[in-house]
C-alpha cells in the first residue's frame, strides 16, 4: 500500500519559531502543513489566523492544509485563500449553507473539505460528494492537541472509505480521506488500514525532535 501522506499539525510546534518548525517538517518529508484555526466560539480555544499563514507561506513549498474550527466560516475563506492556503476544511454545522461554502472555497482556487466531529454523522457527505475534495474525520473533539484517539473512528473511517470508493467507481472525482486527533506510532497502521489517505499528527511529531531540532526519525517512522 502507498505510504500515507502526513500532515503535521503546527498547533504543537514551538510558536516562537514557527518558520523554522515548518521548514524542519518539510525537510523531514512531511506532505502538508496542517494549520489549526480556533476562534473561541466554535471551539473553546484561540490560535492563529491569515496573517500567520501569509508569514509562513514563503518558508515551505508543501501545501498548507487549513483546518477552520470557526463559526461563521464564509468571511474567512477569501482571507485564507489570499494568505496561501491550498486546502480549506470547515465544520459543516458552523456554516449556514454548506454547499455554498464548498463552492466558495473552490472558487478561490483551493481544495474544499468538511470536517466531521466524533459525534457528527457521515450523512453530511450525502448530497455533497461532487463538491468535496477531502473529508476530515476528527478522532478527538476539536479544540486541543494531545488528546486520545477515539477507537470507534476506525469503523467510521471504513464506512467513509466505502462511500468514497462507490463515488469514484461511478466516475466521481477523487476525495481524500483525512484523520485528525491522537494519531501516534502505535495506531497509525490501523488508521491507514481502515482507509485514511492523510494523517494529521501534532503532539506525536513535535514532541519528538531529534538532537538537532529535526523530525526525520519520527516522520519516517509514522510513514511506514
Ligand atoms: C484538534 C486539532 C488537531 C490537533 C492534533 O482540534 O484539529 O489538528 O492539533 O493534535 P494531536 O495529534 O496532538 O492530537
Ligand atoms: Zn486539525
């Protein structure tokens, strides 16, 4: 099976050295920069916005995978697209018109995705398949890094994979399946086996710098 794509979440990086941190994960073979935006409204935490995205953009070539944990969503889409986001994913309960938000993201030249919380059903995908470039399954409740992976996500992953395969088998466009929360060395094998294309990992990566501040060892280990 092909190596899983890795999206290190900079939520667990050293915020005083973000430029160096994203360069280090790219040098170690990361496939995306996962950028968590929290607004103290949709989730009970507060992080970073478009200005930080714009500042980081020239530091790496790999795509920036923007995970918006914000409500409302639409007004931020143009700002993050302009700041250099490549993919923009939002939580559908946080948008009044989910179909419109997906179209807005694509109209700004970005790949569009929905993020489903542990208790949010896959049924959100039903009438959106043609407008999705990715589906992100949360394996923890959003808001914080360092939480424990919820094992029932594996079942949900297999079901989401089945829906995506049925879609592409009938001529639909590809849809990436991404997992976010509690991904570690000891569960990534099962997560990939269940059908994930992209794994986000925050604390597992940024707590494992080598002596020189690099992440080659942990990223190589997660990619197997
Ligand atoms: C949680 C964020 C995640 C988080 C992952 O709301 O969306 O991206 O940073 O961190 P770990 O891998 O530590 O669970
Ligand atoms: Zn995230």
